[in-house]
C-alpha cells in the first residue's frame, strides 16, 4: 500500500506544527505503534529487541509506526551522555538507523526530533532526525506533527469512514517535580 500524505505548517508560539493527512484506504482497523527513545549508539540500545519488534511490525498487517524522537543517542562532547562510551559516533548511528528502518519506511507515518537529536542541531546546525526522515521519505518536524489518519470503506453504508486526529511530539522537560511536569503540560496545551 502506498501512503499518501499532505503537509502544511502553522507557527504557534515559535513552534512549527506540521499537519499531515494519511489515507490508509479501506482498512477495517490499524495498529499505530508509538516508537521512541531507541538511543541507537548508546551501549544500552537493545538491538535484538528492536529488530524483533521491527520484524513483527513488518509481518503484521495494518500496522504503522510513529517515531517519537531520540532515535539516535547523539552523544557529543559536553552532553550528559557519555561521549567516550558510545558504541558508534552519530554519523555511523545515523547510517545504521537508516539501514534498520528502511524495511519499514512505508509504515512510518511521521517522525519528530527528540532532545538528543536537537543537541546535535544546536551544536552543529545539522539535524540527524531530519536527515533520517528525508532519506526514508517520511513526514518530519523537529517540534511536533498533527496527524489526520483516515481509514475505512467509503461505499459500504453499514461501515463508516474513520478519521483520527493524533498529535505527536517527543516532549521533554528538565525536572522531576510535579511543578516541572505541570509546566511541560502547560506548554503542550498552548499548542
């Protein structure tokens, strides 16, 4: 099945929000799998578990993915991650991510950056999450995507055409207290 998407953008409080419409065709149902915080390159990345999950997605019909950021660990000097303990540098991790995600690219409905990819962007001006999305030809935003997912049968009157609206973002906040979590929710609600 070929996914078609329409993209437009709206700027809200210095956050670029992309709207993407996906028509999945006459499916009766779809599984939307939220996948984030893979941290490819980190020694704790569980490659076997990820590849098993990816293979399950490949062989399960009507299953799609939204990538919610931190696909790469992006340890750089000066970051909280251990730069010297990484299994692979950012460029190599990006190539590996493309290699393992390419088989499921047609099932990826969107990708957003996480704070780990954004640390590379802040330091170098290069956003590895955008590079991955461009290579896989999937919708991308560093901030968030508003997905309109449609499925169902147009012609059968007893079945209805389903329309789901999902907002996807990585989300991050610097604190563990109730107040910091409240601030994160407040920022999200402003979008």
